[in-house]
């Protein structure tokens, strides 16, 4: 079986397999007729005594639970974390206890704003929540694919979410920040500017959950067995490369396949292509932190990798899909309060609110205080305490003692002392106060750092996203206020966005701090998607090969074999599904059609040789749109022989086409072109063709 680990055994006890079994009621009574209500006569009234009907309908009536207030839409998988080395110098946390140690995990990825049935490719942050089932209890690292957050204090979280969710009077828009209330709020909250830059960049529209970074966001503490502590930030780096969609593509995908990310994760794992991430830690001391120009307790700030480099500590592999979406993905409950000995909190005031919020929300969502007993949430480490009763209690606690101290149960369960969880004894002796530390007042330096670290194309996409979102805002004063805030990030960005809105660049918004400390780093390549090392091959890349009767068969067969060898997923896409006969009389079966799977769903395109096929494709109403999207989205296209004609018809200028990623070849030259094609697909996209550059 794919991906067995310690959670497989513990979940086994609740797995149900109905093959070869009789249909029964929930009381185990075999059901004779599952088609008809019990009635007084064939045309008579239904009888109240029909317990079979009533049990079935009653259960159905209660099949839904409240969706998560945020991160309602998500997908999850099982896997494991493997430590590269013992990290005992810094932490006594169980997953880092020794080299090669394996800890089972369950990971849920999500969008934030959309409801449970909303589209996957909305512009949004993505949740990246990891539950480690460690020997010393469950540790939940509940992060995002963006290393910073919109707000500094949990007090503002309900305001932020009320602003971004559909507007309360008419319930629109769904899974979108492009509306007045969101921009009203963030334009009045300059601390959100840094995160806005990330969400408006292509990071807000990932290509796949498998191709996103993950971040713990807050500063946490590591504590070793001598009680010594250092600060740390958690980073997940995908081995599949970090890749994004472009906006036009994301919008189109959301219509053709709202499950795009869910499907991608599921299919990769089903096919044995297990996604993998490396965990890196930024480890630093409190003394170092005091000297930084920003406050490490401020979740709107990151620590540039140039200032504190990453220490790779292990890898995470996701190798098993859930058996049941509701039982596992929907019922999993992540809580930032779930930490284990060796990990502790910092005083980040956003984190403090989260420590309360997650446990609290599960009590409503999962119907009571016993949600930790739901199999997916249950710890693999044994649980013994004096908590009792409550809705849906499963445990059969034996004996008459449910208190401590006791003598009647020999003092058990007894507290662990220093070997259990002990909070780091941080010295705190200050006045009770509502307020913020001085460095929290600087709101723009890292937004500027982020913008200045992007390539020209990425900067153009950020400007386009601001333009799009603000163009959906109806109140001009909100647009203007946001522009005045952007002036503090970059005059060029503000000018670009203003021009797109037909507005003048306003004066800069007054800042809360006049004399900020100088930043340590002015450009950080790690912040640019395009600057990240991206040579990850073409495993799992989805390649469309257009097919029609009369195609040149031999060239496609050799290409197919080479691509499958390299781990790509090849789809034969025809004007309809079914068989097509090639020039040799051999058939190729289309598993997709241009109608059910438009071109923007794929990573690369192959246009076949064969004049009969080309002529027929030219006459199909879908072909031109199918091809054009690959070009527009800067993806790799290979046109073989006569197939090059179709590119011309689609308006792709072949004279100019020294263009990166547009490959032209004869069917006789397959040996030469295949490696070039594979390299071009591995590059993900060819930004030098981006239309945004035309105006630069
Ligand atoms: Fe949150 C869910 C991530 C701030 C309150 N959050 C939730 C999930 C993720 C995050 C990934 C989904 C977990 C899952 O898949 O089930 N949240 C973050 C990050 C934050 C953050 C990275 C900032 C650094 N969240 C945040 C604050 C609060 C919450 C400040 C409240 C004070 N978050 C919640 C919640 C949710 C949640 C209401 C909804 C469903 C759930 O918890 O289980 O409690």
C-alpha cells in the first residue's frame, strides 16, 4: 500500500469496507428494502413506524458541519517528516531527536477567503498546516505560503476577515479580495502593505499546492533539554520548485476546473509522485533579534535570509491520500496551541490570539470539547488525564477516580515534572498596557524590499494585480488612499497602478514613523519566484498533445515515450475523445477533448505533424483558442512539421519566433528536439515572452 506509517495502523480501527456485506441500519439490522417507504397500501399514506426511512433521512439531514470561518476550502494528505540530523543542541522536540527519525504527518493546504465549495485558483494566501504525530504528542505548525501576515495584533483578525469575506448585505464576491470592504480596511491599515505585495504577486496564485513554499510566519522558540532557548522561524521549501500561475490563466482555470489544486495533489500522490519539502530553520538569539531594524515579534516582518540563513533540518514527504475526505480533511483540527516539549511560543501578539482561537473554533465546528478523539486528530502518544464526559465522548475511562491528587488510583495519572512540557521561564515584569513596541510602527521598508527584489516581469504582475483589484473598488477615495500608501513602497509602482486606473499619483500617505532604522538588506533574491533555483525536471508536468486523424504517428510515439520516461503526464487531446487513426493506420486514443479540457489547464503543448490532421484541426472551433492560451501564458509549445501552420493561423509570428519556449521541428528531427523540449518545459514558463514587458 502507498505510504504506510504509524497513522495507518491507528486509523485502521475506524476503516470500513462494505465489500461483500449486507446493507444495515446504524444499529446493525439488515435492511430488506432500500427502495420503498413503508406504506399502508401501495397507494396509501407512509407510516411513522418506518424507522429505516427515518434513520436514513435523519442522518442525511445532519450530514453537514459548519465550515471553517477561514480556510474553508482545502485538501490534505498523509506523509512523514524525516530529520536529517539530531538538533538536540537547540531543541528537545521529538521530531529532531536523532538523525533519520521519522514522524508521521497530516498536511492540509487551503485558500483563506473562499467558502468550502469555492474555486482553488483564487488570488489569496494559501494555508499550509502540518500536524506532526510525535512520540511526545501532537505538534501543529499552522502556517501559510507567505512568510508574513496582514496584521500585527490578533485584535484585528475579525476585522480583517469581515473585510475580505463576501460583503454582508449581498454575499458577494466569492473567494475574492477585489471589492470595496477589503481595500477600505487595508488602505487604512498600513501594516498590511507588506503582505499585500506578496498576495498581489504571483505567489497569490500558485501553480500547485505541491509547488508552494510554506512558512510558520511567527517567531517561535526552540528549547533544549538544559532549558536553553533560541528563536526560530520555520520554512518549507518544495522540491518540485516554487511555481505560480499567471492571472489570466488562474481566472480561466477557475471556470474549467475549480478543483485544479485538489486534483493535482490527489493525482500526483495516486500516481506515486510523492511531493516533498525541505524544512529549513532560521535560528537566532534574542540578542541578535534586539539589534534588527524590525521587531521579530511583528508578524508583518520577515527575516531576510541574507541576515539569518536557513539551516536545513529535514524533509517531508506526502505519500498517502486520505481514505475519506470528510472524516480526515474536513474533521482535522489544527491548533497553534498544540506544541510539544522543545518548542515554545514567542510573545508575538498575533500568535497569542491564535493560541486561543483555534481550540475555540473547533468546539463549535466539531461539536464539542472531544474533537481530539476524532481519529485524524488523535495523538499517537498515549493520552491520560482527568478530563471526562462532554458531547460525543469515545474513551471509556475506567475506575472511580477523575481527580488529582488522589490516593485511590495510586496518584495516577501523575505529572511528568521536568520531562513533560515546561514553559520557557521568560522574565516578564512590565506594566499592563495596550499598545505596540516602537519598531512595529515602521510599515513600508520590507514592502519595498519585496518589490525591489522582484524581476521586471514580476513587478509588472504586481502592478497589474493592484490595478485589477482596485479597478473593482467602487469608491474612488479608497483607490486614492491605497495609491497614496503605495507611494511609500515605490513611486514607480504607484505611478504604474495610477496610470492603469486613469488617476494622478497622490501625495504619499503620512507614515507613522519619521526616522526608521536603516534596513540591513536592500535586495533579497530569495523573495523572487523567478530567482529561486528552479531546475526540477518535468515530473508530473501535464503535457497536451493535439491529435486528429492523419497525424504523423511515429514522431508522437517517440515523443510520448521520452516524456513518460521523464515523468511527465501526457494527454492526447482531440476535437472529441476516442480513437483517431494516424498516417500509418495505427490509432491514438484521445483521453481528453479541447472542449472538456481547454489548453490553459496544461503546462505545455505539442502540435502534431501530418497535413490531414492539421487541416482538420484548423477547421475545429476550439483549436485557435486552445493554442493561443499557451502562447499568452508563456508556456512551451512544440510544433512539428505541418503543425507549424496552426501556430501561424493562431497569430503566432514564426519569423520573430526565436521566442523562448516556442520550438519548431521536423518529425525527422525528434532525437534532437526532445531534450530541448524537456528543458523548455522544466523552465515552467518563458517570462521573456510576457506581454507585460511590451510596455517596459
Ligand atoms: Fe488562522 C485556520 C493560518 C492568523 C484564526 N489559519 C487557519 C488555517 C491556517 C491558518 C493554515 C487552516 C487550518 C486547516 O487547514 O484546518 N492563521 C494562519 C496564519 C496566520 C493566521 C499563518 C498568521 C500568521 N488565524 C490567524 C489569527 C486568528 C486565526 C490571528 C485569530 C485570532 N485560523 C483561525 C481560526 C481557523 C484558522 C478561526 C479557522 C478554522 C480553524 O481555525 O480551524 O481559528
